[in-house]
């Protein structure tokens, strides 16, 4: 069937075929294209207004992921800051107090902060949230560096303190479980042999001949020899200014130059030198000055035992050397 179109001619009273000219076709095509363009433009504008592009959707998804990671990072910064604050508190108020040293000053902990961040913050000024977190991280890193160095110093001090505590005289030089063998004769007393008042620079422990004598702290045997007054005597250098002496011994268990540990047998009780009966004469010196050894026994005894030691020692007033 033909697709040709016809038009009625009233003059001839006939239907005559319509012949399309090039100009008419061009006009129709222009109208069609214009209407199509307007419809497409309207659709594009509507879609752009109400729907996001694929790139925008991808960027928003990536941005959301970065925000989540940033939130986690800020949370970790807060936790790290809190944990570091706890370490600083233990450093200043626990460890350094125990080690009898001054805590780090606030100036020492803050010194040097801000120097490194100046090199990197120009491009971050337009992003204050990022800049704030960056500065927090820089400060946290500096404080952590300071604390690491501080703990290294504490570790060295602790090693030295452990050596000092092990070396310091801290126990009784003989086994005195009953706490009845000590004679509190430190200071001026009437000498049982010379019958004059002389200073007595140590304490006496009554004990049978051959009773073991123990080093009261780690140290070095500087002398183990026979003296006219002390009889057989041992000198221990404990370092850190401390020295102990053990006199009127029957025999030695160590020799000069030997290192000993606290509680190690170094000699045996005797009655040599200027002595009237078998006993141990014990002295403690700090920086070459005599100190009453009673001040060091409390580390080896509880308060009740210490009080009993003093009470029992006060009953024996007759000097033994």
C-alpha cells in the first residue's frame, strides 16, 4: 500500500497527491530536531538536579570512608595521649620517688616542640581540623621521645639502686633468731681490759666460738688479717660510701680481694685480740665515719622484733671488749 499523502482540491473536486519539497522537508526536520533537543536538555537538567553522577557517587563514598578512618585516627590519638599521660604520672610520682630523684620539669618535657611542625603546616592552614590533629601528633611524638629517654635513665638508676641496696648493710652479722645476743655498747664505755672509758665504735654479739659470721651486704674483702686490738678482723668495702668490720674472729672464710654476697659466711666468731669472751665485734662506717649499726637492723626485722632486739640488748650492759 502506498504511503503517499493526498490533499483535496476544491477547485477540481479531486484528491491530489502532495509532493514534499526540499525546503519543506528541511523545515520539518529542523522542528523535529529542535523539539528533540529541548526534550533531551530538559531530561538532562532534571537528572543532574535530582541524581548524582557516577564520579560524584564514587567521591562521596571515598570521602565517607576517609571520614571514618579519620575518626578512628583521632580516637587513637586520644587513647595514646591518655596512656602517655599515665606513663608520665608513674614516671614522676612513682618510679622517681622510689629512686629518690627529682621528676622531669614541665620545661624539659615541652622543650623542642613546634620546631618540626613549622616545616609542614603551610599547606594545612586551609584545613584547621587536619592541622590541629597534625600538631597533636607532633606533640605526642615529642613527648613520647622524651619519655623513652626518661625511662632509659630510670632503668640505669634502678640498676645502680639495686646494686646499692644489695651492697648496703641490712642484716645482722650472725644468726640471732632469739634476739638475745646483742650488747648495746655503742659509744663511750668502761673498757674491761684497760679499765678506762674509751669510745666503742661498734656493737657486740655474744656467741659461742666458731659461730658463722655473715656479710651484711654485697662487697669486696679489702682486708682479712690479724690485729693486736681487733684480733682476727675482716674489712668489707660495700661501695656507695659503706664499709663494715668484723673483729675478734677465730678464723677466716674469705681472703682479701674476694667479692662476697649478703648472707655469705666470711668468718667465724672467736675471742682474739682485746676481748674478754667469745663474741663478734661489728662496725659500720659511712664515708669513713662510724655509724651505730643498730640503725641498719630494722631492714632485717619487723617493728616488733626490732623493739625486742633493743630491749634484750639493753639488758647486757657489761662490755665484752
